[in-house]
C-alpha cells in the first residue's frame, strides 16, 4: 500500500479542494482550492509541503452580507456530517432562487490528503436522499488513481482494492436511501487500512465553529485534553488576558483571573462578549495546531480586536507553531488581514452575488497583478474601492426629508 501504520495513530490530513453546486445561494459550480499557486512568489514560507505538493494553511473569504460565504463552510460541514451520520440529507437544500433547481441534486466534491494517499469523495443529494456517491484514491507511492467504490442511488459497486470479503460486501451494500455508503463502510470496517486512512480526515481532520453551537460543551470537551489546556493557557497569557484557570462547577464554567497577586473567580457568562468568544475560540485553535486539523470559522465567531485576530491567524502562517499542517478556513469582514504583507494572494478569496443572486467564488490570485507593481498594491483599499467586487452595492435611495416630513417633524 505504500503506507503502513497502526490504526490508533492519526496521520496528517489536509483539505486540498472543495467544490459545491446547487446548494442554497450557490447555483453554479464554485471551488475553494487550498493548493498553493506556483506562480505566486510572495510569502513562500507559508506553504505547507506534503510530499512534492504545496498547500495553503489559510483561506479567508471576504464578501458582503448575504453573498454566500457561510454557505461554503456549511456545505463542507454537511458532507462531513452525512459521512459520519450526524446530519441528515435534508440539510442539503438546493439553490433558493430557481424553480428548476429543486429538481436537481445538490452536488459536493471534496479532495483531501493523508500521508498515505490523496482521496476524492463525491456526494450528490436530492430530496434528502443520496443519489450518487463515489470515492477515489491515489496512493503516494504510485500516483495511480483507483476507484474504491461508486454508488448510483442504491446500486453500489465495490472495487477489489478495498479488500472486503464478498460475504461482507453483501452486508455493506444494503444501504438506506438517506445513508452514505462511505459512512456505512466506516461503521462496518473501521480497521480496514484504506477506510481507516480516509475516515481520519472526517473523524479527526475537520472541525467547525459557528454561532449557535453549544459552546460550553465544546469548551469543556476541548479543555479535558491536557495538551490543549496547556496550550490554551499559554495563548491566553500571550494575549494578556490574565486568565489562569477554567473549570466546570455545577455544570457551569468558571473563569479565574489573576490580578497582581490576587485571584478572582467569575462565571463565564459574566465575561464580556469579546472575552467569551476568545475563550471559546482558543481551545479550538490549540486543538487544531496540536492535531493538524482543518478548522472552519464563521465571521460571527471572529468579533475580536484586529490585532488579536491577526496574531491568532499568525499561528497558522508560522511553521514554528504550525508543525502539524493545520489549516484555517474562515469568513471575514476584517480589513486588517487583507494585507499583501500578511497574506499570499491565493490565501485571499471573495464571495460575491451575481445579478441572479447566485454566489460566485474567486481568489485574488485570479487577478492579473504585474509582479513589478505588486509593492504598490494595497489590497484593503482596492477592495473597498470595488476593484475586486464582492462588496455591497449601497444605493442611497432614502429621502430623509420625506421620512421626517411624514412623521410630522417640521425641523
């Protein structure tokens, strides 16, 4: 197989590319690509190397409200959730603004890598039912693509390379309409070497943090891991938060601050909104860096001081802290990170709405920028000027004199 390891060991997993079509605000195919663009010369030290390939540690998606930024992250979450049996196919909602789109499946494709191989998983969902599914593999020792399985509705073909006995295959292919076959393989054959290698990406290689989650439970779980807790404390100290302890008392999280030589314990819900978000965020970041996870963060969880946000992103860009090839994919409105001295062009993405309310996704690397002029480029300024698109179109159509006249205000 070209890669032998004990099943308990978690190999490096990396997101390479994600493609989605006909999902919520996304009508036409959009692709988020984490492969480093070879022609980009700036910040080459950011590139994460796996074999002969180079990948990006960060992708930041900018765009106006309602542009569909969050739907891209949600689509990735749905694929993982359906594979692991945590999310039903009903979450896969077709494009909102077309009567015809409801008759077509939502289509997802995710390409990811382990130390052993590269995988491509495709999933098509229509009316909560899986109508197509396939998994391909390219071993790193041969680079020969092979199909592991293909499913068309309930007709499943399992390839010999998976080495699943015929009598066991009969049990496996008895798959429900709303169940992924990949997930079924994970549940039935977790010790199969190839399945184990591929499933690690979904089980331990991806994490999500969005508003609406039960953050207290996530925090308690993360801090139960000693290495995560130790790194959290170091991060909190580095950010000058004066937090020295967190603990669960009677089902509630208590925060201990040290002010001078004195310590004070207060409930987590008494902290400011900004401090709570930092406390929720840092263990996720710590776990990601220690385990080599790809983390998806929605902008609602990033209402932080710009310098704190930039410092946290720096953990992923610096190879001394990002030794396990962790990745961070986030949506943002914060202009401080839209900086040529901070990010590569292929780490900067824009989500925009077409005239038909369709989400389009593109990278700053798609813009032709003459290399000799790049030092003069101020990305944030040009974005706000509308050069890159993906900004809100504000019409200024309110007649304020008329508004207040109608209220009877004569001033």
